């Protein structure tokens, strides 16, 4: 399973990157995030617990995972490795680059799927990736765009 979500943002790449790495603030600026807890800070990898809602019309499905998190400010990259939850083993890569509008933020998720006999890879490719991962990642990028652009108008 591989999903790619991209958004252009009218702000400097450094401001966008700062918002991307400030995961503790995400529940304040991203309404679909229920919580983010830093379980282990300090030296990398940090260990972060995240929980978000995936809306389906008037209904919301709760999601939860724990990730190791690495940052590279010089390259404006953030990497995650999901270590707990249904998406254990998922690799996530954020990259913020310069763009004519200001910045482009891209999130790539890669995963072989849950360890469910026979259906794990299919569930990842047909449901978890396109419905849940893309659904949450696209809202995360849109929310970061809104937050960064609103605070620098």
C-alpha cells in the first residue's frame, strides 16, 4: 500500500515544516485530531501517540497509533515508523519543499498491511490506505495549510 498526499501552501517552507514537526499542537489546529502525546521526548527517535477521527458523513471512526519520529530540519523532512496499532510497520515520510506559491508539503505512507492471514494486504490496499490513511493525511495537510496561511496573512 502506498498513498501520496500533497498540498501547496502560501507560506515559507520553514514555517510549514515548523507546523509539521510541532505534533503536540496538532489537536489545537487540526479538528480531526483527538490527541497527540509525546511518550518519549529528547533524543530521536521520539515516541508519539496519535489519535484522530476519520469522518464518514455525520459519523466518526476513531483511529489510534504510536510512532517513532525522526526530524531533519536541514532537509525539512519528518519520518515516522508506526510501532503500535493496526498500522504497525507503516513508514511515513513528510517533505516540505519550496514552491512558487511558497511551500509544498507531501506525505507518503508505505506499508505491506496488517498481519491478517489472506486479507491483510487487500485490506491495506483497498480500505486502510485509500479510506483511512488518505482520509486523515489529506485533512492533516489541509489543516496545516489553513493554520499556517491564517497566522501569516
